[in-house]
C-alpha cells in the first residue's frame, strides 16, 4: 500500500523546522517522521502533543521528562476518555 502523501512530505521535510511545526499543529502524530533534532524541540513537541496526545510517543526522551508536555498529553487522553464515556452513556 502506498504511503500517505502527508507522511511522504514529512519525510522529505523532516529537518525543516517551520514545515514540521506547521504540520504537527494539524496532525501531531506526524511527529513520528520528523528528525530526531526536531523531536527534541520543545515548541514542536508541545504543539504535536497539544494536537494529539498520542504524539507523546514520538517526542524525544529528554522532553518526555518535561512536566508540561506530559501533563498536556495525559490531560487530553483523560478528556478523550471522559467524552467517549459520556457519549456512550448518554448517546
């Protein structure tokens, strides 16, 4: 199966900070395909996790120790679970 165009473009631009920052604002999980240097960029990591809590998986090990980034991820996951739970309980 061919690779999604977003993934292909991210791979091509994985070292371009401005490009990566703009992309992860729209789809945080694409951080997976950014360069290791940009996975360790605090602003990019925050934006990625803010967009998609699961992006925490792709943040550098150093930034996984950043309370603000981890808290944002955990809070978003908790909100998603609560929203899902409420949807099925009342919907």
